[in-house]
């Protein structure tokens, strides 16, 4: 038998179910709950805690390195590329304002990009001043500068170093703990270890087939599972993209500080807990990394270790303390998030293209708005 208290607070049919307890999923639930405080809002997460890219990433609060942005401008045009930068910048500001810098571990240590004396550097150097002029409309100031004299102070073996003081690292675990606590405090029910196997439209809502064999009915559903989205919505243009990461043990006398990119954003590293956290290399095997398998591969891990030996920690011994991977979601053409109603009672909010920290809060607001229509 079910009491009135259970019925009213725990087991009644939710108005909205969000599938996925990452940044987008939790913020979608939060935005919707604030707009509709009388509605019952649930988040379902198949892991025992938030377990997608939101907690598998490298912890960067960034909006794009010079080489990445110039490549985007060349591929998509200046208007589209700058609009994306603005979304990232506004998202980072909103994230920090909503949760607080201390609560997400944000440090204003700056962001960097490394270059050798090669074609990529030549192209970036030629477009550097023009890029700063273009970004002035968003930031109201110059964004990047060359910091070549500082490369030795940081212990790096590189030819050139670009810098912006507008980026920095975050603690992804701390960020997600803070967000989860806020969501729950505002009335959202978050249920862990609840997998969803299928979503079926009905005349007046949605039936979710759970991994346990049970069914759950809801008026509306938002799928916020990013790189895993096609498991529930196979028609979507979302391709999984695995990102591999490693972390060294603490390095005595480590001089590295801040966040760093190289190779058009495909490589990224930072200091963490006295060691170096390094990820990327997906461009070495894009076909092989288009997977949801939770694993690392010798090819990419060896490439990352080689970067440690030659560039980040030259002539300095190190040991690897941990390796892991996370799954991002990309589209077949460009980096635009997918936020749309895919059926009468189902909204998708996926395809963050590796920028969930920056744009997740804004993608979530759009998704919550679609549910409210």
C-alpha cells in the first residue's frame, strides 16, 4: 500500500523526465523546475553517480584556442565561428555566476596554446591580429597575446606560446557535486542506477522502458545523453567520440600552471594535484575513437606519453598514475549542438562537441524552453 505522502512526493507520474545526469541533464531539470515549481521533475542516470563526459573530461573552462578558432573560421565562415565563441563565453560566465568559482574549482590561471616552427604556427601568426580584432566584438578587448618568453618558466620545450587570461581549469567533480546538490535542493528528484532501454510515444505522453524491466510514464522527456544519444534515438545525427586522458603522479618542482592546448585543440593538458593531466589525440584515429567503449588504446596513450617526454616534461622522469576515457558527442557536419523536439513529447539536448562545460548551461535552457512550449 502507498501512503498519500509517497504518492505526492515519490511515486506519482512525473511531468518531466530527463535522461542523463550530466551538466546538460541537471541544468535542464533545474531550469524547468524553476519555471514550473509545481511540476514533478525527475532525472534518471544509469550510473551510480554522474558518469558521462561531464565527469570524464579534463576540467577546462575554455572557449577555443587560436588555431582551433582560425580553423573553424576557414571551414564555416567568421559569423558561425564567432557565434559559437560567444555562446561558449556567455555559457562560462553563466556557469560561474550560477555555481560560484569556489564551488567549481575555477582558477583564473589563463589558457595557452603551444606551437612549433611549422605550417600551423605560420598560419596562426598570419591570422593572429585579425582574430583578435574579430573577437573584440564579443569580449570588448584583445583576447590573445604571444608569451614566448614564458615558455621556459613553465618548463615547456616549445617554440611559441599564445596566451589568454580569460580561461582556466575547473574541478569537474566538484562542479558536478555542486550542481547535483543545487538541483536536489530545488526539488528535482535524481535517481541513480536507473537505465533507460527505450522511449515510446503514447497518446498523452511517453512510456520509458527501464533496464530493470519496469515501465515509467511521463508527460515529457528530455534525452541528455550526448554521445550515447543514438542508443535511445537512433535517428539523430550524433556520433560518439571518445577522448582519452592520463594523469601523472606528482612531479617534484612542477612549474606548469594553467590550461594548455596544441594541434587545433586536439591535445590539451593542465596541472592537477602536483602532476600533469593530459588528454586528446583523437585525430590520430578518428574512426577508431568513434565509439562508446570505455577503454584506452596503446596508439593514443603512447602518443600522449611521448608529448610528456618531449614537450611538457622534457628530461624529467614521470610515472602514470591513472588512465581513463570519456565519450563526447559530435555531428557529421560542424560543432553545432542539437537541441530540438524530435517527437510530440520528446526533446533531445545533445551533441556538445567537447564543450559541455562552456555551453551546457545554455543548451539546457533551450531544452527546458522547448519542453515548456
